[in-house]
C-alpha cells in the first residue's frame, strides 16, 4: 500500500558555471525548463504535497514551479549551507506530513518516473531510506555509496572526505533519496557539518538512519538518467540524450525519421502514425502533427515564439516543405500542400488548399481547395495593427499578388497575377489590379539601331 508522498525539489543553486543571467534550473531542454522536466516526472507519482526549495531572489524559479504544479509550496533557503539544510528549509512541509519523502535536485532533467517508482518499491519492502545510485564512468566529485556484503547501504562518503580505498568505489550517489522514517526533520537536524567542506550533507542521513535502526538500500539506474547539468556543455549533452530518447519513442510509435539525429522534437510534440519526416527538421514547442503527414527537409515549426503561444497543427495527410516555416497559430488543414519558402502565421488553411512557392500568409483564413500562386504576400500589418485576410473556398490567386488586409475574397474568385488587392472581391469574380500592358511594335529593334550608331 503506497504511503502518502511528499516530494522536495532542491533548486537553491544559481548555477554560476552556466555564466548566465537565468538561474540554472530555468535553462531549457527540448523547449522546457529543467525544473519543468523534473516536475513532470514528480507529478507522474501523484504526490500529496510538492515542495520546492529556492534561494533568495529566485521568484522566477518559484513561479516556474507553480506553473508546472499549481499546488507547489515554495520554501526559501536563506543561505547555502548544504543539501541537508536545503531540505530543512522545507521543514514546515515535512512536519505536517506523514508518509514518504522523496528528495531530488532541480538540475537532473532526464530522470524517469519508473526509476522513482522503483525507489518507492524499496521503501514498501521495508527500507527506511532508498538512495539512487549509478556506476560512474568517472566517479570524481560524486558521493560514493559504501555497501556491506549483504548489499545494504552503510554510508555515503563525499569525494572530499573519502579515503583512497573508498574513492575506488564507482557506485555513486545520484542525489535522489527517498525516506520513510518517523521523524525526518529530527534526523536531519542531527547532521553536524563536520566534514571537509563544512556543509550540512544530506548524505549523512544514511549513517544516522541506520543508527536509529532503519535499513538503507540502493536503487541503481543508468548514468545517463542522472546526468546533472552544471554548465552549457552538460546542457547540450542532456539535450542530446533527451532527443535520442524521444526520437526512439516516436519511431516505435510509427513515425519514419529518415535521419533521426537531425530531427529536433520538443517536450510537448504530438505526432501521429505514418508520418514521414525528412532530414533537418526543427519542431519547437506547441506542435501537433497528425497521421499521414509528410514533412520534407529543412522545415521549422513552433507554436511558441517567446511572445505568442498558439498551437501549430499540421492535419492529416498534409504535405509540407521543403523549407516551410510555421509560426504560432498556423493550422495546416487535411491534405493541404505547402511548398518551399512558405511562411504561415495565425492562419487556418482549409482542406486541400495549396501554396507551393514563396508565400507569406498571416492572420488569415484560406478556404478549402484554394490555390495561392507563387510569391503571394498577405500584407497583414500596417505598422501599427494586424488585419485579417479571408480567402474563400476554391479561390485562385495568380502569382506575385499582394492581398492588403483587411480584405475578403469570395468563394471561387480569381485574382490575376501581379495584382495588388485592396478591395473585397465578390465570389466567382475576377480581380485585375495591375498596370495595363502597353506594346510598342518594333521599338526594341529601333532602339538597338540608335545605340549602334552612337558608337
Ligand atoms: C551532491 C551529493 C553527492 C552526489 C551529487 C550528485 C550531498 C552532500 N552530496 O553533491 O553525494 O554524488 O550531489 O550530483 O548531497 N543545494 C541547495 N542548497 C544547498 C546546497 C545544495 O539547494 O545548500 C542544491 C543544489 O542547488 C543542487 C543540489 O542541491 O541542485 C546538489 O548540491 P551540490 O552542491 O551540487 O552537491 P554536490 O557536491 O554535487
Ligand atoms: Ca552538483
């Protein structure tokens, strides 16, 4: 029977090695903050309470926690006195809680819920403490997990405090701990800070818990899963691992990635079956790609651009690219064809419409079966405001036309190539809005003759 769960996420570090004005845990992996990733994993465990420990002046981190889980209780650790002190910053939540406590760091974005479930299972089997461990390729800097012959964890020794023999141990502390003890705050308050760094180490809780008669056990996961991000090279490494995992999942779910390592997905990307994605495609946050879509090479699509957030849809059977760009609010309808160098923003393109070459469509509706000729521009902005363009079903727009919004083209209307449309066009009408052509017979021959005489 699972006990009630309190999770404590530690994020009081600014992360100086990031060389950034942004706190470390707000840096993003696949379009979502590291803290957001950690919270997503934590929320999968359905904790009764969720505590977040931040440093002073980290209101933006607290806000990100609340955005990820509205019930988050934020605590401020006034001074960085060590990981045990950080957990104690959330003492008010700890004392009011009867059940399991799971402590994790805000900068390990690749953890999985399955691993955390394994830790809780160890508590269910009778351990008082479960510690997540991994075999480090290079254990330098990590706390070493010291176990006895029976495989029980007896202590965690930090690098600076470890003997030469202890440093040989490659099984290391990942930083995630789960507790099922009577009085965790009491236990943590007994931690002394008598160590090389003079910090209050959470890891010292192991020996204290054992003294109180609890057993401690290790749950092992891959090193990859507990990659901690301290600088931007590690941020890129975490991104690469995240992308590799997600590509693998989408391929198993029926998506063809011709060159998987060149396709970039986001934390919230939704992709259907029998989707084909060619090389060099970037899918930012807020994109839904339905079944049977083909995305040709070198496309960029994102439903969030920093200012706007509005999902991009690419609906069933649409064929897009190469070199297409979809911005927030682009809704590419079923069987629509979008070709090269076409940009779509806040525009619904209805079934079967086509815009195959060099076009900008913004703040518009394009009706079913419409054909938007090469080089058509929807002039939606007058320098102050955005205006709408409405293109009816079956409309044909000749190449190199400009539609100056606000403007409406009725169903079945024709626009002659090269037109600048500033007035509404009724259904089934032809609009011709270009300078009439003048032809001067023989002019070119006479001109050349004149120039030749001058030489
Ligand atoms: C810690 C572990 C170590 C483990 C390693 C894994 C301890 C004593 N050591 O070492 O066994 O192998 O992580 O990466 O726990 N934090 C606070 N307030 C503090 C101190 C830390 O919030 O006062 C937060 C940091 O923001 C960070 C996390 O706790 O998210 C870990 O702290 P850090 O100082 O990086 O610990 P390590 O020395 O890496
Ligand atoms: Ca660390």
